[in-house]
């Protein structure tokens, strides 16, 4: 059964392998998954992924946000699948064919997530980028459109903010994964820093999020392990209604 800590995805957004290994050693038993993004993967590659897998029970989420022509994405995702990671990302982008290629490359060996809209992106930025008014005025419409592309292409789920999870689960059901970044548990409220659309762990879980990407609130705490455990307790409270 999925425990409260299993909801927590800790991003290893650090510049060196040494820092990453230190954090994995500290948190391996208090989070459910470690996210390896572009910075760490470019520096340390597949070796780091394999090391994390051997370091403890936590799974690996490889967050490379693939975005290229379908043939290239298919080949890249096939290589990702060889690593045995649990989750991997591809941008929903402009083409359902690219998403289908990612799913084909995965071959059922890794759960492919479509990235709908980065949580750092605001309505103003979408307007400036030339999106239609109905999308920048109502971000959920844009997320739902991209989520539909991902679902129809065979993706296991999407990455979206906590503000869109309710709608995703209502339309696509509990089996369609919703992974939520932009989680900020600070004194029961939310601090945004460079994220525009943020929620607390309890809010995200109550809305149906399957996994919560939580970095700075754990990493920057005086006691990261205690911070992770406190967040797990908040998640448990949301799960039990206490």
C-alpha cells in the first residue's frame, strides 16, 4: 500500500554528484522518489540514476522533458526505459505524434508523463507568447487540452499544478497520474518564490495528486529529514481526513 512518504518526490536540483549523493543518503528512507533533472543528468548521467537505485528503496523519476521530432523522442525514451526508472517526462508540446513516439519508445517499461504547463509560467507570459485569449485567461483550459493529447497518446499521466488536479481526475479518472510540482508547505500557507501556481501538500493530496514534487522546503530546512517527515505527516492527515 502507498504510504504518505511515497507521495513525496524530492528533486535533486544540485550542481554536483557529491551533493546529490549526500541528499540521497540523508533522505532515502523518508521520501518515495528522487527526481533527476537536466542539471544533474548532464553532469552525472546514467551512473547517478543507477547509484540512486542501489542506495535505498526510493524510486527514480527522470525529468528530462523530452521535446524533439517524434523519431528522436522515441529513440531517447527507449534509452530512458533501459535505465529502469519509474517516471519520465516529455513535453506535450505541439504534436500528439511526439507523445505517441515517447510511449512507443517506453515500451511499457517506464511511466511516461506529459508536461502540460510549467508551474513557473503565468497568464501574462502566455499572453505575451501569443496564446489564444481563452487559454491565457483560463489556464485550466490549456492544461486540459494538453492532458487530452497526453491521454489519447497513451501517456500514464501528466505533470500539472495543484490547481488543475481536480479537473484532471474528474475527466480522466484516478488511474491517470497527476504529478504536482510547486508545493510550498510554509506555516500552513504558500510561498511562491519562482513558482506562479503553488499549493500545500494537503491541498494537492485532497485534490487527487498522486505524487508531489517538493524540493526547497525540504532541502533548505535546518533539518531536511525532519522536514520530510513533517510533510509526510501533513499528507497522512489529508489522506485520513484528520
